């Protein structure tokens, strides 16, 4: 009787909105730009939205390319983006040659017009989303310039990304992103730097011959496959602290003009730092090189701390400048050495125990 009374009481209270039998489900909220009106492309889905709701609100890549071609901003969050973003489809820009220029200035502008120049004038923001198609800029004789913000924080790229020969006038943000396929930024120009902390890169990552005018923050990132930073130029501090490199890693020919921080980084396979110039401080304390490491002909202008590094194989340091040769490679013991020492101690202990038993 008592339980029936409680049920009846709760039912009466529910009519007044006082008693609730369960937690209300969070609603999926959607913000979007008004349809049929010119303006930026915007769609934001709240974190409470289900996968089915995101699929139902999927954004076609064609609408993104249309907005970018019109110079409009794109602001997407929590969405599914379907289709490929092919930036080679954007119109080619040509500079008008004004009157009164010197022959040298006219020649410079004419040379620029000989190359294909494409411009993304508005912001391109795709945060915490899933991009099902590819991102491509494959012009072999032109550049793609992003004048606004480019922010891919927390986004999953299921297909390849190739933004080679791109110029980013603002910071490129790809922190906490996931690249399931290749990520190419060959010969990129990063005017204000790169944010890639806690980013997971896929089977092949390339920043070959890129220039970073601003700071690079890739601390805690995972490079699952090949990672190429060959001949990069870094004018500002670079941070790869706690980064993990799963396959071959190349920094050969790089120029680090400020701090280069590789503290506690793990290189599981071969790592190449040949002919690298460390003009600023070089930090490698706590780093682990589990396979071959090549520092030959590198130049540590402010000294090195390689004595505090774990090398499982003695590093190559032929022709290296600014390095304490005697200390290189003594920063840590290899796993085999550690096991050998442990085994030796155990054998000695076993022998002593057996000897003591025999004496009794």
C-alpha cells in the first residue's frame, strides 16, 4: 500500500512538473546561417548530437568550395563534411601591372603572373568535425594563399590532406586533429606558425622545405608513420617535447634559429639530424633514440645536451660541431644492456644462494 501511495504521489507531482523519474536527455542544438541569403557559411552542432543527427546534417564539400570561391568565411563545428575540397578549382588570381614601375618591378610582377596564384580570403574553420573526403592543392607551379584563419582543431581527416605550396598568413591550427591518411605541407609558408599539439599523424607526414616564421608547437604529437621535416627553416621556437615518432624521421638540413625542444621525445626508428644547424638552444634531455641516430655534420652553436639522451645505438657524429664527443651516446643504457645487467645480478645472487646452501 505504501509503494502504491508513493507512485500515486509521484504521478500527481509529475503533473505539476515537480517529480521526474529520469534524467532528461540532452538535446542536439544546431546553429546555422540562414538559407537563401548571401553570407558566410556557418553550421555548428553541439557535442550532444548523435552520429545519426550529424549524418543527417552533413555539409556537402561543394557548398564549402562555393563559399570560398566567393571570398566568404566558412565556420563549421561538430559536422560531417562530405566530398573533396579541391583547391585547384579556385580561380587563378593575376596581379595588375600598374604604370610607372621600374623594369625590375615589372619583371617581378610578370614572373608572379606566370605562376598560378589562388587565394582563400575568408576564414576556413572546421573544428571537432569529420572530413570524409580529401583536401588537395597539387599545383606544381602555383601557390595557395590563406589570408584568414585556418582552424582544424580536433577534426578527423579520413582521406588524404595535401596542402603543399600553401601560404598561411595566420597561425595554422591542427592541434588534437587526427590524420588517418597522408598529411602533406611541402614547401609551405607559415607566417605566424603552426599549432599541432597532441595531433595524431598517419602513415606519412611531409613538411619538406617549409618555412616557419612563427612558433611551432607539436608537443605530445604522434607521428605514426614517416615524418619528413627536411630542410625546414624555423625562425621562432620549435617544441616537439614528448612527441613520438613511429617510423623513420628526417630533420636533415633543417635550420633552427631559436629554441629547438625535443625533450622526452621518443624516436622508435631511424632519426636523421645530419647537417642541421641549431643556432638557438637545443634541448634533447630525456629523449630516446631506439634505433640509429645520425647527427653527422650538425652544428650546435650553443652546445648540446646529448649526454642526457638515451641512445640504444651509438649516434653518428662525424663532422658534428659544438658537441661533446666523449659524452655523446652515454646518456642512457639500451634495453639490452639493462636486461644484461639485471640478468647478471640475478645469476650472481643465485650463485651466492646455492653456495650458502651448500655450506649448510
